[in-house]
């Protein structure tokens, strides 16, 4: 049995800059940004309000994290590493 994949969300770019997650939102999507540690524990959740660029400062330890951007049009998962 296979699951149904969510469609990829076009126009979303996620990256890390100085312990801040940056979401570039060329499609001006509204939705939610969730950040998980590598074990799947949710650490952060905040609304994405449709602005072109949104910044989410993090206070987390060095490590690898998953950023998930969800909207009614689809989702994007991005792995980030914080030094």
C-alpha cells in the first residue's frame, strides 16, 4: 500500500542564515511553517502570512533540522543544518 503524496509547493525556498530560517515565498502562499528536530519532534510552528520573505529566528543547538512549509496548495520539506 502506498500513501498519497502532497503536491510540491511551487515558489518556496527555505534556507538558514545566522540561526534564522528564511522562507522566500515567491508564490505568496499562506499556510504554516513547522520545524522539527531529526527525531521528528516539533520545535516550532508559526503561520506563513503570504509575505514574500519571512524570517523565523531559532534558539536551538547545533544540529540538523527539518523545515516543513504547508499550505492548501501543497508542501515543501527542507533539511537545514545549524552550526
